[in-house]
C-alpha cells in the first residue's frame, strides 16, 4: 500500500490546489502621489511573482523608477 501511494505522489497523480505563486504588478508610489514629471509622462510598473502562503500581505519592494530617476518604493496594486 505504501509503495502505491508513493508512486502516485511521484507520478503527479495528486490533485493540486490553488496556485501558490501568483503574478503581481508593482507600481511606483512617488509617481502616483506627486504626479509624474512634466518632461516624461508615465508611471513605473514592474511585474513579478510572489508566494501567496509566505506573503499574504501586499508586497513592497525598492526598485528603480526611470521617471523619478531614483530608487523608490513600489507597492503591489490590484489587476
């Protein structure tokens, strides 16, 4: 019986739940708050993935914003 269940697990017969890794969009907080520079229009956005179980809260990372010309905090937004 044990050998049968091990082979099922290794063979991929187990049912998978919801996807653990989800795709999220990170948006620059400075561009949104202050408005974008008059010279260049746009808002810096990055696409990345996060593990839903390890990080249930919104993700915040320091990334480079080409519109602000500096490293700023980028927060997760809804799709």
